[in-house]
């Protein structure tokens, strides 16, 4: 019948197996760490050196302590020999036999202490322990009783003691020799341990130096040499130490870095050349766009200049011919504004689709999308396309991305140029209409009124002739009226010819002051504070015409000897123009019917959205004051609810 296995044995077997598993895990990991790390290896060697030093210190301390105790035992043994002879001497002298008993007690205490020390320091079977036990046994069995009898005065005991003591001392000397031999053995083992440990330390130190040189110093030196070689431009240098330790990983990283640098350096010239060509193309594109922008933003832009600009773009980008078509108010077909398409190209382009499809394609396409050899750019002022610019391509391939961006930018510039041309044309048209309105108003307020007055006088003259009355008075009035009308006409001609050139308003005002100073025969005083404030051109013209009208009235009617013109600017940038004379004055409520200058000045002040005040009295001179806010200041002031 088979017996069951011992559960305890199974338990111990499983426990042993489970304890082996962590050990198998620890030691391969430790070995792998030692293989893959220079620092761990160096740390392990230094730890061994430290451990050997600690072991040497511990062993030296222990043996030194043991040697020190044994030397004391030798001294004690020597004192036992002395005490033995001393006891013999004291028992032989009747007077000192009492003292001999005390010496025996001291001898026994020291012998027991020596026995305890040797038993504690030596093995139980050692020769010194056996010898000291023999001495102690002889003391207890024979010598102590013999010395006691001798101390009590027994002559036989004294005689026997004299024979026994030398033999007993020889036995003690034998113990001393054994202790000295053990002491020398300990010292010898101490020297052996010291020499072995010293040799181990020296060997391990040499191993450490070799390990440092082989696994640290030499790899670092080779790495430094390779780095210097690479710094001189030789990218073929490689590091041979590429293990799994720290310096090996550094070597692999260095080799990888050098390979990447060599690869980059090999393609560097090609990349530089590529980037140089790209920069050259970009600079050429920027120069082209700059020239186009300068030409298309000129104030005197014409369709001929626009066509020359488009031709320059075609040549620079190697494109075909182009044209610009405009749809007025969304009406089709659109009409051509400018372009250099040949009749065959225009027929082929416009024959493939009507104008509306071309506009739709421009609104939804892009220059880089294929369009059958054609690129159509939208031109306009916002959401609604009002014009298009079809560009023929020399092949059916879509435009490159760079050319497409340049073409789009050119399209924006052309669109802005067309809009600016339209605005300039509209401003010119509005200026002509405004100037015609001004001429008509001033002719109506001056020459037309004078002619109406003369017409009335002619009617009176006819009635007077029909009735046979004297018509000289009426003829004089006609003559004065004609003279006044002629003067008004000449003043209007001078006023219409008046221009404010690039020198500005202040120069035109000074020339006006000099002109009327020469006409009046005395200098007209001028105070002008408008140097830092800029008026619109229309405002400058109305201000200077009001001043000319006032000075003209002073010249013709005031009979003044002094006149002044002052222009002041207040804190709110409001402008006050004041014309003062010391002439004969007049009653502002009763202006002669043939004088229209006051009405014209009032009309101009209303155009400036200002206020004109006339202060005058007979014999007290005249003061004309104009106050207004410039257009820029009015629109800069926020409105208050």
C-alpha cells in the first residue's frame, strides 16, 4: 500500500521553489544592469572596495582587542609566578606567615580570573584552556592545602612546598608560553588578513583604473576625436563604442546625428539653389506687382496705360492675350473696354459661351482651376460682378499655384483701378455740374439782374420817347447800369479764372491781398491763422471768393483809406473770417437794386453751412464777418441725441 507524501515535505518543497523564483528574477536583472551601465559597474567596484576596507577595519579591531587581552593574560601569568615565589618566601619567615595567607588569596583570585579569561577567549579544546585547567586543578587539589599547612608552620609542608613550587611555576610558565603562542598566532593571522585585504584592494583598484580607462576614458576620447573631426567638415567619422551602456547609447546617437547632418549637408546646396530660385521668383513677382500697383494707382490712369499693364503681366507670366468686359447694370451682352485679343481669338472665346456664362464662371471659378485654356477673373466692387477679365492660356494646363496667386492679385488691382477710374469720372462729372451750377447762379444773381434792370430802363426809355419827354436821365441810368454790368462781368471772369494751385490756399489769399492793395492804393492788412488747418478745395474757393467780393465792394463803393482781412480759429476749430474797412458805409436794410454782391456772399455762406453778418452804418465803415465749421470738423464731432 503506497504511503501518502508528507505534507510538510510538500510545503517545504513549494516554499523552496517560490523562493527561487525571485532570485532567478533578481540575478538576471542585476547581470543585465551591470552589462548595460558603466555607472553601475563603477559603483559596484567602488562598493567592493568600501566593503573590503570595512572588513579590514572590523577584523583589525577584533584581533587587536583579542591581542590586547592576551597580553594582559601574559602579565597576569607572570604575576602568578611572582606570587608563588612570594608565598614560598613568606611561609619560610615566621613573621610573614600571616601575610602569606593574604598572598595566597590574591594568587587564587588572579588564577581564577586568568582561567575565566582564557576560557572566554579560546576554544574549549585548545591547549591553553587545558593547561590553565590543569594549573587550577593542581592548585585546588594540592598546592593550596600545602601552602596553608606551610603558613600554619608545618616544617614538612614548608620543605615540600620548597620542592613543589618550582614545578608549579614551570606549569604556569607552560601556560604563559601557550598564551604567547596563541598571541603570536593571532598576530600572524592579522598580518595575513591585512596582506590579503591589501592585495585585494590593490587588485580591485587596478581593475577599477582599467575599467575607467577602457569603458569611460577611451570611449570619451574617441567621441571627442570624432566630434573634432565632424566640426572640421569630415562627416565620415563614426564612433565604434555603440554598446548598451550610457556611452554606447551616446555613441549611437552621435553616429545617427552625424549621418543626418551628412545627409542634410549633401542636399544643402541643392536646397539653397532651390530656395534661391524660389526667392528670385518671389522677388520678380513682388517687383511685378509693385510696378502694376504703381501704374494702376496713378491718378491719370487711362485705358491705354491699363492695356500696357496687362501686356506686361502677360509677358512676365507667359500668358496669352486678355481683355476686359464690362456689364452696365447687369445688362448683356457686355461691352469690351480694353484688350489685345486678335479677332480670331475674340471670336473663338466669345463664340463658345455668351457673356452671362462668362460672368458666372468668373464668379464661381478660380485661376488655378482648369477652364479650357482660359482663366476668367471677376472684376467689381463687391458681391455683384460688374466686369470680367478673360485671359487666354498658352496651353490647356491649369495655372501653377504661384502664377494663380499673382493673377488673382493683378485682378484685384485691375478691379480697383477700374473702380477708381469710374469714381474719378463721376467726381469730374459732378465737379463740372457743380461748376456750371455756380456759374449759372452767379450769372443769374449778377449779370442777369443787371440785364433785367437795363431791360426795365429800356422800356422806360421807349415810353419816354413815345411821349416826347426828355430821356437824358434815363440814358444816364442806362449808361451807369451798362458800366456796372460790364464791371460785374469782368469780376466774374476774374473770379472764374481764379485757381488755387498746389501752393495752397494761403498763397492764393496773399496774391488776392496784393492785387486789391494795388487797386485801392493802400496796403490791405492780413492776419491769417489757417496755417495748421486744412480746408476742402470747395471750402477754400468759397472763402476766398467771399473775401474777393468784400474787397471788390470796398474798392468800388466804400471810398476807404484802411482795410483789413483776418482769419481766426477758435478752440473748437471754428473759423471766423472778418473783413473791415473805414469807408463811408451804407444801410444794410436798403441795398441798391443794382448791387448783388451781398446776396452772392450770403449764398456762399449758406453753401459753407455758416453765418454771414454785415455791420455797417453811414460814415462808420463796414464789417463783414463769416463764421463756419469746416466739413472735416463737422463730421468729426459726434452727434448728441
